[in-house]
């Protein structure tokens, strides 16, 4: 069975990252240290946690573990310079810490938590008797098997509860940590490699490529037929592997078919089918889901945007012990499966309301359907987004610097959370979900930037918003047209339309007309936006833009506008 070894600066490998985070010095970054310390209680009674990551483990390159391989054993060899007799653990990290700009204790609020969100709750390895000085080996087979099986590789958290701390050479030290992995190749399968983990093409623009190899040596030639769809092409469309070159990866170029249809972003399957006299390979198949970006523009609006309904959110009193109703609406999201619009109220726990109820649900006609409390984990919800793929409702909290998620059928129970402070987000405002990429967008209301994250907490991109969009607090995303809608209290009732490149497309000022001002004469303060079906049941597949007017701070004067944008969209 083949064995591969990964060690910094050996055989061209350079993807090890390691550091420590210290409770005693919570804002210090130790990534350049020549050692990694682990301690449950140092000389000052504070905790030191270690982080270790090996990147570029899987692929079809020299020295990598082939995708689809079965891990039989994996050993981490370290040079221990200060031993311990106390127990310690290795937990797989779930946060993408190695791409984060700051590696500090405070970047994670209070160090790393083994809570199933920041790191796995159950350790992959526990050493009850500690470790001796010198070269020591740790069995990390469980971790490598998980990563080979598709779990995201973000390395390990090394932690302990005892006060007899220990340390070992880091990747900058005398003996860099060494990972040795033994594996077996799967029998008779097509091994498909995607650059960057996905395949994305654009009509009339950039293409992408995938690699194809076999998982084991065949007894006869294997021909692989490659088929696209009406949306994608592949070149070549036929590959042949022999018993001597079966493991030599071939490159297939993928491109989008440039049509004139307005389709928005979509996913199209690229299929691979094998034929061979070797019965083990005959009929074997694989599929790659290709993300296709459309370059065709939506038709112009059929009418000018108009306000078709205005609702007083303070009338949503059911389930609110304060009797004030939804006073300061601060976030909106439409959940198709429930056919409900969720409204966040960020101030309802504060005076004069002092109410635990900070979520209200309504029908698109503006009538209340229910209410709930998030206060067991989120006291200041500032925005909502619904993920159509996993069925979770995502919630931002600008006080806690967190992105939470819940089952919308039971919103009072937290399912998970991400600490967004590590990405540089200082004011966590409204999120939005992209069903084509599976990514989450999030606003920073202080820096006027939009962050794109995976739902597992990996930073993808940061976009500076146009200068007109200041202190953004509300966002809705239309994946059909790849357009964003932004608003905020600082810009009153203006709603900005921005394209996927971050360029301003238009500004809607309709809500600043005199007829839509509050009873006190003030312009609306829009802090929530969402696309949802029209309240008119005869509109068919017609989507309108709903906008939440926060009104005056901690005053019961909230409103909800329904705006017909003059464009027909398919229902989400």
C-alpha cells in the first residue's frame, strides 16, 4: 500500500500552518513561533490552545493522496520539547481559521470551543497519559478518514484541561510536524478532480476544467464518454485509458453555451460514462455539477416600481407579552415551505418593551401568523436569510458578532453558529443566501462591505459597496438576475440596486415621497429587505420586494412596505 509524507520544506511541500492562541494575551498573534504550546492552566492560570493544519493533502498531483482513496492509517510525528503526563486531545477544526486574517484568542470570542461549530465536539484523539519528550507519534487515522470522506480539512485544535502543559516544534522549528498517510486506491471507479473544489463557467466568458483518471489498473482499455447539456460543452468528449496509463489524469475543458435565454445562475450536470471489456469498469459513471453564470440581461421593468401595500407592524401583538407588537423591524426573510415572512425586532428586549418576543411571522397579505423568542441565544437579531438547500433560517446578531442558524419551524432553538469577528466583520448586519453557489452574503454596517462566506464558515470574498451605500443594514439578493438590494437607516428610504461586481445599477427613492413618511413626518429607515410572492393571489409567479421600516429607535412605529418592482420573477 502506498504511503505519502507531508512535512514543511521537505520534497517541495509548503502548506503546513500552526500557531497558538493565549487567553493571557488575547489579542496577540503567534503564527511565527518556532514551537506550539498546549496548556489548560499556565503560570497565570490561563489557557493556551494549539492549532495545526496540513493543506493540499488530496488531489492528483505528485505526493498527494488520490481523491477517493481509502485511508488505512495516518500518523502525526512531532518533536516534543517539553513533555507532559496530563491528558490532551485533538479535535478536528470546523472553522477555516488558517485563512482568517487574525489568529488570536479574541478572534473567536473566548478561544476555540469544542461545540460542533468551531471544532468537533468529540475528539478524534485523546492521550490520557500525555506524551514523552523527543519524537512522538499520534494516531490521526480518524481525522484523515473524515477528510478523505468529504469533511472539510481545517486541521486540529490541540487542547487540555490539566496544568502540566507541553510543547513541540512548529513548522518553523527544528523538526516540523510530519504527517504520514497510508492508503489504498479504490477499485474500478472514475476519479474526477475539480480545481478549487468546484467547476464554474460563464456564458461568453471564463470556462473551467476538470481532471479524469481511473481509480485502479484495468485489465483492458477503458473509454470514458463525456456529455454536457444544452447549457455546457466539454472538450474532449472521449478519453481512453490503458492498463499502463490508467492513473495519468486527463484534462477536460468545460465551457458554457452562450445562448440568448435569461436563465440566471443555474447548475448543469457534466456526466462521465465508462465502457470496457473489463467488467469491473463497464458502465461505471460519475457526475460533476457545473455552476453556469448567465450573461443575458433581464427585460426592462414593465412598469415603474410602486408601493402596493403598507402594514403597521405594531399590530402584530399575538404572543408578545409587552403588548407593543413589532416595534423596530430590523430583518426580513421569506420561507417558501411555510409561506411565511419572518420579521426580526432587534430592540424588543430593551426599554420600554422588555419583551422576550423578538421574531414575528406574517403572511404575504400582512396578517400575523405567529411569534417566537430567540433570546436564549440571540438578543439583538439584525437580519434573516433562508437557505433553500438545508432548510435553515440564518440570523445575524451585531452585539454578539455571530451568525446563528435555526429550523424555521422551531426558531427558538439554536442549531449552530459562526463567530464572524474572525473575518473582520465589526457590525454583523443582514445576511442573504445564494442558492446557486450555496454561499451566504453578510453586511458589515461599519465598513460598508459585503462578505461572502460558505455556510461552514469559510471566507470566500469581500466586496466594497458603492460609495452611495453607507451604513448598510438591509440586503436582499435576486439570484435570477444576480442583483443585490441594499438599504439602511442612514440613507432613509433609499433602496440601492447593485450588480454582482459591486457596481451601483440604480437608486429607488419612492419611499421618501411624502405619502410614505411616518406620522411624525420622518422618512422611513429601511433595515430589512426580502423578495417574496406578491400579496395578490392572482399575480401567479410574481415576486415583490418587501421593506421593513425600523422607524424611531425603541418607539412603537414600525411599518412594512410591499413594493411591486415591475419585473416578473419565478417564486423562490
